[in-house]
C-alpha cells in the first residue's frame, strides 16, 4: 500500500512537471524553413529562396498562420522584384492584400514594408521618409523596422535629426530586452537598427560612435551567419575608417567585404567596394 502511494505521488509529480507546448512543432519547422529562405535571398540565390518560401507558405497554410504566410509572400514578391519579374511581384502582393483584408487587417504593415523595400531599390528615400510613420499600436519588432527604414532614408537625404536617432536607439534597446528573454526570435531587426544608427553617426562625422555600432553589427551578423549583411557592415566600416584617416583599417575592412561579396553573387556591391579600394590605393586595384 505504501509503495502504491509513493508510486502515485511520483506519477503526480511527473505529470505536474510536464510543460504544455507553447506552439506546435509544425510552427517551428515552418519558421526554420522561412529563415532558410531568407538566408538564401540574402545570398542572392533567388531561385532557391523561391522554392523555400513556397514550401514554408504551404506549411504555414496547414495551420492557417497569417504572419508566416505574409512573410513568405513578401519574400516571394521581393525575389520577383530582384529578378525583374513584375508579374510575379504584383501577384504575390495581391495575395498579401487578400489575406490582410479578409483574415488579418491588423497585419497591414507587411504591405508597407514591401512598399518600402521597392522604394529602397529605386532610391526613392524622400517617399520612404514621408510614408514611414510607425503607429504606436504596432508590435515592437515592426515599429523597430519602420523606424530603422525612416532614419536610414533621412540619413541618405541628410535630413535625419539626433532626436530620430535617439528614438531608434530606445526602440532597439526595448527590442533587445525582448530578444534576450526569448520573446523575440529574429535578431536581424536589431542588427539593421544598429547599422542605421552607425550610418547616421557616420554622416554626422561622429566616427567613434559609428564604429562602436558597426563592431556590434559585425559581431552579431557573423555569429548568426548573415554574411551578406556582414559584408555591408564591413563596407560601411571601411568608409568610416577612411573618413577618419585610418587607411590601413579601411583597406582591411574593404578587403573583407570584397571577399564576402565575391561569394554572395552581389556584383553591384562588389564593384562598389573594389572602387573604394582603388580610390584608397590611388587608382591601384
């Protein structure tokens, strides 16, 4: 009898210690597939990215998850744009509009982010600055991405204020706290915010602060394997160091960026970095 009571208590303790799942395993699998697709997109493998986005979209559809489906269609629209396929771009944009209008109107910011991407590709920073007004009701991650896009656009236009940089810094700190607690899974909005802050301080000629942010960006992009973003961070770091008369450090950063761009199929960035190297070396390659 005593053994039966002990066994019952052990079973009761074991059962009480079992944690209920926060989400189905299918959601984790779909998230991993989505991250893989985004990595392929960053590397310029648009065909591979398309196949992965389509697979992830089907996985999200199996349990009717709108966030994931919108992220996938947004990725498919971006890859279509990069391949100059306007028909596919507007097809996926239309699918996003239908999903938002009929299922998730609160997720309309996905369309705004896609529009910002398109404007970034055409260099229309003035429009980005005007349309990017983050709502206070948005989740922190989305608010961070929109505020990042706005500061970066205004930095290109040379109209960014220190108050805008401070606002982005506060949002990044808030997001980092959530990320450190495991309440946000994507590090990239944080890295992009730091990059935008670095560029802002570079334009303001505050080179020490710009380098501080870029060192953090490089560290995180390296650790999370986002080598395309790492290449761009190293490229900007080279520009900052060159502006601060650190020729040796600038050349080292440019050469590292050159190495990355030569393997990520980013010929535009590769040519630009090689031009920076040639200028730094007095016309020599």
